C-alpha cells in the first residue's frame, strides 16, 4: 500500500526509483467498461421481464445508479453481489496464476 507516511508508518514509494519498484507488480483494477459488461452479463441471466428492464436501464442515463436501484426493487441485490464477487474472485485468481 502506498500512502503518506503519517498514515502507514512506512515511507512512501518513490515511483521514479526503478530499483525500489523493480519487485512491485501493479494490481489490476476494473474499468468502468468492464464493470458495465459484468452488469450486462448479470442482467442477461435473469428472468425475461427483469432482463429487459435492466438492459434498458444500462443503456440510459446514470446506468450504474439506476441498475443498483432496480436490483433492490426486484429483490435480486444479494444475487448481484454474489455474482459480482464471483467475477472478481475469478479475475484475481487468473491474475495471480499469471504472476505466480
């Protein structure tokens, strides 16, 4: 973790020092586009009536907020969080295997 020394008790990383950063590997972060694709994948696994409404929301204004609000309304919020967690676990597992 790289943060100000007063927060971590450790000196900050000098990212310009190649010797200091040679052993570090950047942990991937999900992009907005990837998060959107995960939401679409989840939506497509739902009942037909839910699929249409979720996909319509995802193609509208404020898709992330609208999607989450609709999940609550449909009562599938816990299924979404499990789906999202499973996706993250598989993604990080693949990354860890690639980087040994």
